[in-house]
């Protein structure tokens, strides 16, 4: 888990304010919080950051809570193994040694409706057993409709959209990072980065890191 991906380090914008609020509620198991939370949106809006933040917050709140983290690819491999060995029922009954399950990258199931349907049945079985699930998909719910359709019908599940920040929001995010003591990103990088990366925060951070490294090389910091 990324130690810096915490709620405190997440910069809220208008496009992700609801997701941040619901993620905090899920992590604290607050009254009215969903049992299953699915964050969806384009790359670079902070979905993975919030999943990591949920894990950190849950563990900080109660060290005895068991948290398992995986990706859709890893879970698909386990599900396919269960299908091949005719042990799907057992797989669905045994969610593993966890109280909270975090699943990233559900968008890899796009164009695989049969796998999505099996995923949906499995998640529903785990929810009935009391497991709490937080997951993320880097696409619109319609791309994985065979999975998200049944989830929408569950009162215990909540799908929350995360949108790209505006140019103003991007500037505020990057300025906050540029001013962080461990970052030391020159503010003059901002216009170049925003102009080339648009509203993709993840790509912008990668570009700023690269520019900072190149600047350090030119200044002789690595000689």
C-alpha cells in the first residue's frame, strides 16, 4: 500500500468531493455507510488513492479488523480456478480471512459479460456473509453493465462517480504538491504540465516528477 495515499493527502475537488465523503464514511463504518462502495471514473482522478486511504483508515481505527487487497485480475484468476475445479459454491461461501475487501481495476472486466456476471454473484454472496467491499473501476458503469446492473439494485451498494478536475482544480492540486516540503516542485512547471496533461492528475504528477529529476541532473545534484 502507498503510505502517502491517505485521506489527509487527498486533495478534494468538485468532481471527487462526494467520493471522498463516502470513502471516509465507509472506512469508519458510519451509520448509513454502504456495505459495498464502487468508485468509478477516468484514470487519474484518485480512485486508487481513496482505496488505499480506506485501508489505512480502517487499520488505524481498529488493528484487529482484517483487510484484504487485490485487483480484478487476481480475483478473476481465483474465480476461474474455482470454475475449472467445480468449487464456485465453496469460493463464494469462503471470502477469505478478511472483514474488508478492497478490489481495484474492475474495468479490466469490460467486454467480458460472463465474467462480470460471475463477479456480481460472488460479490453478492460475500455481502450476504457480512463482508464489506470497496472497489474501483476506471470506466463508466455501462462498460461493465453485467456487474454494475445487479449492484445498483442492492440497497447496501453505492456507486459513486469521480470526474476529472477543472483546470483551476488541477492548478490547486499541483500547487499543493509543489509547496509540500518533500516535493519542492518549482511553481513555474505548472503551466507546462497542465498544458500537456490536461486534467489527468496521475499523468501530471508523473510529468512533474520527471521534470524535477531532469532539472536536478542539469543542476549537478546527481554528479
